[in-house]
């Protein structure tokens, strides 16, 4: 079975496809870096939509999601954005934990796995 990589960098690929499974790296805010949890979550989910499309799938085929937030007090704020984005009836298995992220400007990081 072949392996396809998308948005390949020196340290990691943002998406890896093996068979009919698409694995995304942990995605952090790009345009919304340093902004609110709401803005960062919107930015991240837009990136995820683009990466899934590049890999030949979409959010209706999500299998799992791992979400890291820097302050559990913002859980509701992140969920408000997530709930409007996620496909009703196609919600993935999901975990959300509080964690210190790679840089202080990042408040949310999301990693997903999807079927094709």
C-alpha cells in the first residue's frame, strides 16, 4: 500500500494518507495565532477542511479527534465553534485535554483522523 504525504516539511507532514485512512498532524492557528480561542478554533478547522480535501475526504468521514487547549475554562468557547463545524450525525470519537502547547500564542491544537 502506498503512502501519500501532503504539506511536507523538514520535521513533519501536515497530512499522511495510508490506504483509505487520512492522518492529520496537530494543527494550530496560522492567521489567528495569538488571538482568541474562538478565532484560533475557526482558523484550525478551516485548515483541517483544506487538508482533508487535499487528501480526498472531508469532515463527514472523521473517525477521531484529539483537542488540546491551554485552559479548560475555554472549553465551552472552543466547543461553540466545534459544534457549528462538525457534521451532525458524523461526529468522531473525541478527547479534549488541557495542555501547555509549543508556543504561548497557541491556545488550541486539533489532530484528526478520517476515512477516505
